[in-house]
C-alpha cells in the first residue's frame, strides 16, 4: 500500500533549506546565506583579532610546549637518525665512517651469512601486539558496559580501581606477577596439580606469562576510552532499534557497537603501539624465545653498547609504527591523529 | 502480571486496553486505563506532561511492561511480548535516527531485521521515502538534513514496515510553528490514504484538534474524557478538560429552579438544569460570548462588563473583561469589520452568554494544577 503515489507530493512544495528544487527553495536559500558570508578571520575566540595579533598570541601560548618538544623529542630523534648511519667503535663509541651497514644487518646480512632473525622478531612483536590488543578489546567491552551501567558515584569508584595499577611502577608490577606466577603461588600449584607443569616450577618464563602481563598492563588503556564512548551512548537509539524488530544481539551489533567506535579506535592506538615496543614485560616474564623488538633495542643501548645499530632499529620501528597509524587512520576514515587519540 | 481473559471483542477494535496500571517507584504513571481504538482511526492522546500519555504509548510499543492490565492489538494479547516481536512501530519525539547510517539504511532497518533483502528492500525503502517526499535524500546521513526532513525520515522508517498500529510520540514538537502546522495536515492526509491506525501523543491541544478523529484527554494517569474531538471540545466533561482543550471561562453557581443558575454574574439561563438547589459548575468558551456596546433586546444572560485588557493577535481580539462583581471573563472576537469588533480598553459593554453555550461540568475532585510542557 506504500507504493501508491502520494497526493501530498503533488500538492505541497518542500520548504526545508535543502529540499527539492521547487517554489520554496529560493526563499530558504536566501535565508541562510548570511551565515556563509561572514569573514571568519575577523572573529575568532569571540574577539576581534588581526592576523598579527593572532600570531603573537599563538607564540605566547604554544611557544613553551613547542620548544619543549623540539629540544627533548625532535632533536634527539634527529640525532638518532644520524647515529643510525654511523659505526660502532671497538669500545662502543660512536664514530665515522658513515655507513648503511646497520640497516643491512637488520635485513639479515651479517658476517655469518643471511639470517631472518630480525624479521622473525619484528613479526613476533607485531603478533604479540595484535593478540594483546585483541584480548584487551574482548575484556574491555563487558567491563566498560558494566561500569557505565552503575550510578555515577559508583562509576567513579570503579574507574579509580581500573586506574589504580598506574600508581605503581610498571617494573614493580611485573615483579608482582613473578610472585603470583612463582612456584609457591596458587596458579602454579593448580597447574602442577592438573599435571600441566612439574611440581615446584614457576609459570614463567612462558608465553602465557608474557600475555598475562601484557594484557594486564594495557587493559586500562583500552577500558578508559571505551568507557568514555559507552557512557555517551544514546540509548534512545537502542529503543528505536528494538522497536524496529532488532533482538538483543542485533541491537548491540548494529546500534551500540557503532557508537563505541571512536573509543575503540583510540583504544587500539593506545594499546597496539606501546604493546609493539614493550620490553619490560617480555624481559621479566618471558625467556629468550619471547624476545621482542623492544628487548633487542634495549639490548643495543644497554649491554651490547651498539648505539648505531640500536638507532637504526629504533628508526625502523618508529617508521613502521607511523606507517601503520597512517594506514589505520585512512582505513578508519579520520583525517587527523587528533581524532584517534 | 497480565490477566489472560480475552473475551468477546468488537472486530473493529485495533487496540484495546483494559485496566492498565503502571507504577515507577512511588509514582503511579497509569492508574487504570480502559481504552479502545478503532481500525484506521487517528487517535490523539492528549494531556499535560507527567499525565502518563507517553508511558501508555511505550507500553503499546513494548518498551515498557504494564504492572497490571491487558493489551490487545487486533485481538491478540501482546502485553507479554517485547518490542521487537510486536507489529507496532514508533515515531519518537527525538526521532532517534541512527546517525551512522544513511537515510535509506535507516528506513530499511526494520525490513532488514525481518529478513527483507535486495531489490524488494530497495523498492520498499524508496517507496516509503517518496511517500514522505524525501526520495532525493536517500544517500545522506541524518545530520545533513533539516529538522523537518529528519522527522520525515523517522516517519518513513516506521511506515515502511506497514505496522498494525503506528505510534507517534510528540513527533512535531521539535519543529517550528509553521512547519509543524504544515506537517500536521500532511500527517492527516497520509493517515487517511494509508488507512493505518495512528496513535498520536501530544501535549499541544491545537495539534490534537487539527489531527485527531478521537481523543482521550489524560490527567494524572487516568483518562478524564474520551470521544470524538469536536464532542470533547463542545461538551467538555470536567473543568480540567474545558481548560486543557481550548480555553474556557469557568463559573460556579447554585441552581435556582429549572434552567436557572444563580452565579456571581447574576441569574443565568442554562439549559438542562433540574429544579433543585445544587452546586453547578459551568464553562463557556471565550469565542461563544458576544459583545455589544448597546446590548440586545429580549435576550437573556446579558452581563454589563468593562474592557480591562485587550490583546490584538491579528485574526482575533482577545478581551479580558471585568464584570461588576469582580469576576473576569475571557472573550475572543474574530477580526471582522462589523461594529461588534474593535472595542477599546476601558469601554463599558454588554456581554451575552448564550444559554446553549453554557456547559454544565461534572464536579471534579481537586487535583494538582496541570503543568504545561516546555
């Protein structure tokens, strides 16, 4: 019955600004045109500012921060790039000549012939980051909805509980995991009891321990942005979806989940990137088999005293990360990183 | 708890509610609602905010469950069914359009949930969009549309499912007055063409007057009066209805013989008053009172008044008249070029209250004064 042609169509002309071309259109267009005609440069921040005044103000407000970033981030970063083309002296000093050897080494060509070791470590790091992020997402979704379902006062308490681990240093927290997973802890005893590990052994070093530590470390970074998105959910849309025959699962998938996407996008970045470069957790809870790219870089600046090679690895990881973020932001469809983080 | 008695029913009733009761904490939202709505009727639920009209609509939609009572739609018990299993759709006050979907995706949502796909889906969606004149915007996102266009999308999204009953929860309240009036008329035309049962919730009495065939005026969880819209307007049963639907002058007096009431305005002739000495509540609409400088010969119910205030609204003048006894009368007069128009403030006039326009009201129990929606 809906296919019948409408007499309403024929009788009335649209009056909304962007309506079909019709008698009403010209009038409405004129009505909104003054808005587009304003000179935007003249009124900014509610004040009349000349371009020069605006520049001065930006320098005063943004100057200190820009200087800080320049001196402590951009310059050292550039220094790192320079280092990566220099050579390591016999005693770990950084010296000429300029060389591409560090990059050739990453590709796998060394004095002992070709080895894929760094490719493997890179791939392993990406995998660990991906799995960690996945588990964080799976755990954070129910948690975010759980917290958001509480009255405001209790929400604050629950959020505080999520953030509490930040009050302690990461290394100390990871040591705490070593205690928990140690031979005397009940998880290890339980594992021994069911015959999974020999008695009186610890649950670390192992992949299980690494993933436990990683997910534990990064879960808050996923929960907080997701919670922010969940809290803003327009539940009236869920009612509308129910009214339009969607069952519980369909309501979540088609109406609630899309509303959490901004939070999820931030969470993926906040978890995925640091997880990719993580070295504390795999160092303490994993063994040599769980060596990640972060550990390799740490070794170069630590016991190996090979700054140029470490610099080359760092530069590569940074480049890779930026490339991934770029691809990600293109995929997610936001123009700037600001929208993501 | 839904009682299961499904007894004989009129085959024309599309919606039947019996003894509906709903409480939120200590607040009784619905206090025994009995209501029948005919198939193909434009039914208005009218009342001030907090009267329970939206709760009633949400119970019909399945978004709330009644604490007690029966909900029948086309003779079927639906009181226990959740919203997504009812063949009823709602146009929400906030529209509740899905912002991340295009207009076409929004409108197709209900059909997709019911497994309609491909060309059938596309055709039905386009037909619904054409029906509400927004076919050109199928690919846009809701935020790219004006309020009126969004409202049409919400309407199309509900209509496309061809529901047994369409529920409209103050769908026009977010629009400006001119567009609202236009859409009221279009909504009526649409409803008549589709022959679909519309239940329209509004706190705007004018909107109810324009759109509805029948109305129920609600107050504090009960139905105060129900009937054809013109009947309710012409014969309001209580002071609340008389003042909520349109404006009224309320009077009290003591019956002083057949068709005679002793009021502060003097002895008035009122039709249908038995010979007794009971308290009588009366109402008269401002537009039914006639004014004249000279008065009339041989007409009963003439009261000398003085113009205390005057509001010129273009189409009509609204007078506030002071009667000698300190009472006030509101009178509206159409802007004609006759001599009974255009009185000045301070002028002394005669007001005529025609006996057939004086309505006897039921004495209503005292209750909180109605609060207007913002």
